[in-house]
C-alpha cells in the first residue's frame, strides 16, 4: 500500500509538474516556427551533453549513499558534488568566452543549475518525501513557463537565447528555494573539512565516472539524432521531427515518475529478500506487451489533432510521435532489469551494455539518416531491443 500511495503521489505530481512545459509546447512551436524550434532543439541537445560531465550522476550517487551509509555526512557528499559542478562549469564557461559562444554559455549555466536541482530532487526521493519532491518539480515548471513567456513576449529578437536564459533563471530560482527554504543543505552539525571534501569527491568519482559511458549512451540514443538532422536536413524538418519527439516524451516521463516512487521500495524489498529474481523476470515479461499500447493509441489519433495542438505546419509530427512511442515503450522492461543491476552496483557492466547498444544505435542512425528522415527513429527501437535482450541474459547470471 505504501508503494501504491507513493507511486500515485509521484505520478500525479510529476504529471502536474510536467504538464505545464508540455502545454507550453504549442506556444513555442508557433512562436518560434519550425526553423526556430529546430534550432532550440539543437541547443537543448547540447544542454543534455554538458549535463553528463557537469552532473556526473550526482543524483544517483546521493541516492545510493543514503541507502548504504545513511544520512551521516550526506550533506558533505552533496556539497562536494556542488563544488565539482561549479569547477567544471567554470572551465566550460571559459571555453565559451574564448570561442565567443554566447548562447552556449547560457546552456552551460542552465546545465549547472539543473544539476543542482536534480540533486535536491534525489535527496527528497531517497528520504521518501514525495510531497517536497513534487513541490520542487512544480516550482521548476512554473518558473520555467513564466520566465519563458515573459521573455519571449517582451523581446522580439534572439528568442532562442532568451528561451535558454529563462531556463537558467528557472533552475536557479528552484534550487535556491529547494536548498534554502525546503531543505537543510547549509544546516548540519557535520563539520565540512578538506579531508571530508576529499572523501566526498572520491565517492562521487568512484560512482560517477564508470557511469559516464552509461550516461553518454543515454545521450546518444536520446539526443544524437538531433545533431545528425541539424547537419543533414533543414531546421524546419528538425523542428517537425523534434515536435513529434516532445509529444512522445510524455511516456518516459510517466515511466520515470513511477520509477522514482518504486525504486526506494524496490531496493528495500531486495535488501529484505522479499523480492527475488524469478519475480523480476516475470514482471519484465509482462511489461513487454504493455509497452506497445501507447504507440497504438498515438496511431489511432487523427493527424488533425496533432495539427490543432502544434500548428498547421506540424502535421507530419504524428508519424514521429508513433514511432518514438514504440521506442520509448521499451523503457518499462528496461527499468525493471536495470534497477536490479544498479542495486548490486554493477555500474561498469551497465555502462558496457549501454555503450554496446549505443554503438549499434550510431551505426543504425548513420545508415538510416542516409536513406530518409522517416527511417531515423527506427535506430532507437533497434538499439533498445538489443539492450533489453542483453540485460535479460545478464540478470539471470547475477
């Protein structure tokens, strides 16, 4: 009952928080047009890329630390991660200054504060505080929407830059509220020393560096297609493609919301031996046919509905939405398997599997991109199926 209650809170809250940016999608597609929306998608792709090295999986490291070592010195680990984050962001900002890349500098700042917020969310998740978690998410969504609409309505030029700046200020505002008002980041009795900083950084590096391959693999399969399209097709085509992806992303948002609620109980059940491998395999098999249903629903919706939501120029987005729903649907069985391996700290193994899947994705992406834009989404389906089969065989041997 506790799992169901927390899952319901996370799901409703996550959907409420994510619904605001999603409902802003028609505003952005019309305000920026297919060309502008395509360019924005490219910069947001770079934000995800920077996040791999700036964040270094700190949110996951914080969650695992809590379950293995408890709350003692947890804030030291968090502060060490923030200092690392600031140092890497400063280096990236110097690079942006050197190359006179103003918008990229905004992207770096957005990445830095986004990583801060992710850690604050992880703290609420591991301590099973769903209401605080959802409040932070809602604040992030509200500020994101308000700052974006305010900036794009006030300014008439350089709208892409102002959209990214709005993300920067939304992330910064949310972090300040989460850490200073809703949290106790700077209020603990565990004295922060250089030795403890060193230990905190060692823990973060030992957890985060093996996952760089894993995170890079996620980026490759979730974002690299936008870079390929940006180079080989028009901005307008990228805009239509990205709009379809944005609609399909509702599905992994739902899955991740459920996952955030279930993971603490999943780990606890494994620790107490109330959840065993045969049950995990059973749930995985049951989830595979269920993962196809969202794509069927997307296919049954008329194209006019997509045009009504996104704008008349985005009718072709339906095709990309349906295909990506097929690919994203495989997230459900994937999470069931990968959480089992994460609990057993098989990070290097997960990274190798993800990296192999990503290599297959890159090969398929390059091949399909040479044929036609419509073929590109199938690279995701192919690589996800490969990863699922490999993880299934690995889990049986753990």
